[in-house]
């Protein structure tokens, strides 16, 4: 298990200064599921041939909260020859519910009842991506906060997932007792997170190890929830580079 001290990474400044120009290069796709369509933004690597992919799952407020922050990950992944897919797993009913549910307790109760359906929607997108002519057959999930919980739930139920990266998330309580399988994973979590306690990330890593998965947690001292969305914190570059390196190692393996 690793903890992060304050340090700068080579190339980190360039990473953080990069303009959010990926949005114009994204291809918008839709995938049919049992609960209606899922909208997906595809960021394709410039590498030719068959490539691995990563499905990126947003936090509770969607990709629109900080698009440039999410796109930093897409930029790093595509540079490593990995296609990135931004998956909008909410249904219109979910979006309406989150506009009206203002109390934390009611939101969390709603989320608990939706994890199975969201995981199923993610698996439908995974099937569509794997069926593409440019797919290498290896795919990972990257989830942030609520999306981290959804990614963990989907990975536990879909053995086609080759790697899992979670930022300040965990495994839904109602799903954890049923977990028999998880892929290799990495959890990144700020030690000062008041939204999703560090203990939730630690519990996910312990769960992964208990079912035989290679699992690692990286702790960021003094960092709060969503620390990697900051444009001027060197730990942002650290997080992006760690996630990209993890997927490059896990998805490029034979």
C-alpha cells in the first residue's frame, strides 16, 4: 500500500496545462440497453490496429461538472494506445430524481436501489465496445466517486472486465457480500475525504484481495474528495499518470 507525499512528476505541468480540446474529437455513440439507451463519448487513440479500451464512469454530477478534469484521463489513456469511452449511465428518470432529491439520506437510498441497474447498463456498453472491429478484447473500468461504486459493482458481476481503477469510491454495501470475483484493481483516495471515507476504499481493496485479486490502494495525505480535479495540485498529475500506467500495464498484457 502506498501513500503520496507532495512532489511533482516529470511532465505533470504539461499535463495540467493541456487545453481541453478532446471534446471536439469525441465521437458520440448510443448503446441500447434494457432500460433504454446509454449515450457514450468515444475518444479513440491514434494507434492503428486492435486496441484495449477503458470505460469511464462519472461521479454523481456527471461529466459536465468538470469536463476538463475527466478529459485529462482520456488524454493520458489515448496517448498510451487505449481508447476511452465516457459512459453516461444515468437514465432520464435518474437525472430527474437527482434534481429533486436534495437530502443526502434520500439520495443514498435512491443510489442503493439503482446499483444493479447501472451495473447492467455498463455491461451493455462493455458488450458493444468488445464487439467492435478495433477491440483487442481487453477492457477496463475507471470510476469516480459514485461512478467508482458503479464500476466496482459492474466488475464484480462481469468477468470480461480485465482491470478496475476507482477514485474515492468503494463497493456498494448490498453487493459486497455477494462478490466472488474482482479483476486486478487500484484505488486512489484522499485521506481527508469527507464525502467517501478512506475506509470505504480500504474495504474495497481488502475485498479484492479476499477473492484473489491483485489490489492496491494509494493514499493521498491531506487531500479531499475529488482532489484530482484541481488544476494546480501536483497530485492531480500523479493520479492521472498512475491510472494510465495501471491500465497500460494490465490491458496490454497477453
